[in-house]
């Protein structure tokens, strides 16, 4: 009895297992199609943002920030809006990252000729500060630091702390593949030794001008030479006179 029942029972079990496995494989092999029923109705969907918000985001914080890491945060907050996330300057491509209503920086109510109250007029060219050819007018970290401390951010020159300007300098050095200084930058003397585009050339020593040669009688030994010359000339003149007189006598 048990043997008769277990025979067909086991066979059915095997058939069912094979069917189940087949179905599972089939299901896995099927291309995944989004279910149309689950999709939200088109009318209620939020409009797709065209800009990539990630590029406007703060740089990631690190656990033990170096001076340049700190500078990256300061740059993001104070400089990136104008100079770009890659330091590329206010390019069309960078402006396109902003919400559409903020993309025309030079509108008359924005930063154009007639800015909004307490606003400022922005030059049409905001230069790159990172990338080939940028910062070429600054030879050393000190030159760069002096400029940004006095003139940037453009709308509020000199408004950052001393530490922040040094951090920005360290960040820009790193972005220009210049070894960041250790100990951290803190003085103009230290920064003057760091070249932005190769080693800083120390100012060439001004050649000491060679004084004009003194007149003969003022040179060492000069008076004696002079006297000797004079003596020789006198002797020669006397000899000439004598010879001339001798000839005159002879002919007479
Ligand atoms: C509101 C826009 C704006 C902001 C913000 C701004 N800048 Fe500028 N930056 C400019 C403009 C415009 C110039 C070109 C005019 C000039 O040299 O004064 C410039 C020039 C520079 C230059 C000179 C580049 C070169 O090669 O001539 C440096 C370096 C610089 N900025 C660094 C910074 C730093 C660092 C910050 C942040 C603290 C900053 N800027 C913030 C607009 C801005």
C-alpha cells in the first residue's frame, strides 16, 4: 500500500518541482518591464530638473581636513558662484547649472549696468582660476594671496578672515598641482618662496656698475708714470735740439 502510493506521489512531486524550476527560470529571463499601472499619471509628475544639482553642492567634508581641504569649502561658499565648480570662470556652461531664472547674470535688475538695490555690476568676464593658463599673472603664492586678500570676493573685497585667505591660497596651489606647504601657509615670507608656475626665480642681483677708469694721473703709480713720460719727452726734445744745432753748425 505505502509502496504503491509512494511511487506515483514521488513522480508527481518531481514533475511539480521541474515545472516550478522552469517557471522560475522563465520569470528571471523575462525582460523587466515597468508596470504601466504603477507609473504616476503624467500630469502630476514633478518637472524634471535640467541642471545637475550635484555640481552646486558643497565639496565632501573630510575627517582631518588639510588647509587645502578647508580652502575647498571656503571656495565653494565664496568663490564658486562666480568662478565655477572647476575654477573655470563664469562660463556659459557654468551658468547653465543655475536655475533658469538665475542664468542671465547681466540682466539690468541683476548684476548688469543697473543692479538691484545694494547689488553690484559684474564684469562680463570672470576669469578662470584653475586650469591651463590660469593665474598666469601671479608668480608666487604670495602674489596670489595678496591679490585675493585685497580684491576678492569681488562684491565684498577683503571680507574673509586671514585664515580663510590662506586656506584659499593653499586650495588654489593644490588645484595647480603645486605641493601644498607644510607647515600650513601663514606668512607672506613663506608664500613668497612657493612658485605657482615652477620655482620662483629670486630677483637677479643688480650688477654693480663698473666705475669709469680714473684718469692716468689718478691711477695707482699714475703720477710717477706721468713724470717719467714727461722726463723722457724732455730728454728726447733736448736731444733733438742738440742734433738740430749740430747740423746748423756743420752746414755753416
Ligand atoms: C561676484 C563674482 C566673484 C566672486 C564671488 C569672486 N570673484 Fe574672483 N573675480 C571676479 C572677477 C569679475 C574677476 C576679474 C576682475 C578682477 O581681476 O578684478 C575676478 C578675478 C579673480 C582672480 C584673478 C584671476 C586672474 O588671473 O586675473 C582671482 C585669483 C580670483 N578672482 C579669486 C577669487 C577667489 C579666491 C574668490 C573667493 C574668495 C573670488 N575670486 C570670488 C569675480 C568674482
